[in-house]
C-alpha cells in the first residue's frame, strides 16, 4: 500500500507528544526495528503517542480525528490495524478476582478515587500490571491489578451502599481505590473497522511509520458511546 502523505503540520504533534507505555485496553504496539549494521548505530524505536477524540472522517486507508485538545489529526490506517470495541458494564460486575485497570486521582488519605474502571476479559489478564502516572488528567494515575476485595461505600447517614471500595494487588504493591457512584465501568472485546464512523468516540495509539503518522491500535465506542479515557 502506498503511504499516505502526512500534512506537515502534524509533525510537531509527534515530536512533542508524551511517550506512552501502553496501559489498559490500549496497549501500544511497536513496529520491529531494522537490525543495526556495523556502519550505522541502531535507530531509536518509533515513539508511540495516545490520542483521544472523535472521528471526523474515515476511509479504508485513513482516519481523521478531532482530539480532545481541539486539534484535527489525520492518520494512515494499515492492514494490520487492531480495533477493539469498548462498551459499558455494571459496577456489580467488578468482583474479587477480577483483573482491572483504573484511571484515578490520588487522595489525601492515600487512597485513589476512580475516574473510570476497565474490567479486562480473562484473555487479557495481567496486561500492563502495576501502578503508574497516566495522562488523562493532571496528577491522574493508572493501576492495572487484581481485585482482592470489594466493599460497599455507605452514604454519610449510613444508608444503602453507594459506590465501591476496591482493594487492588499487583506485583510489588497494592492500592485502595474508591469507585464513586456514576464512575464509568467498561470492558472491551474484539472489533472491526465498522466501528470507525464519523462521530464515534475513540482512544488510539499512533506512531510515525516511514514518516507518516499511523494509527496502530484503536479503541472505539458503538452508537454514540463515549469512551471514558
């Protein structure tokens, strides 16, 4: 396939973007680098960036996305593109033993307050395990871990449980996460390019391939479902 020329204005986006080490449902994929020769040093691996936004246009070979900062980005689509559908599930679907990823904000008492939670399918258990900074909001974190315990959170009057307290364990650590009422809870499954329509909410990872900004993996919502991150 002939590469799609990239508008010159896109280059600063990739030069300045934060390096993302894929976490949660959008684990980045890196194209294999060419073997170094004795005459030249090894090339640096292609930088991977995460973009979130709404599809403005799609063709079989390109995707135009208006990202959350307002910039419009056009990306090439390769035959190897991976598409996943993200869809909502119930808070009650988070059970002891579930492997989850949660974007959260640290609290003064040492807990984390969830912004959203992804419950991983069993086939993805262990992906991105650990606790790290996340680029969703200032100070936000991402924790991919196993749920060791689930408890209800009661309101101030001691009424019915609202939200959940999750004790999460991962290799080398643990976190307590408060999931407030209304926090989005999602999971994902394999999808296809039929999800890539104008108006669809997407979160994607991209790299420059032969100088062209190229989508490598796309998470998308169906029928107007807005991805939480």
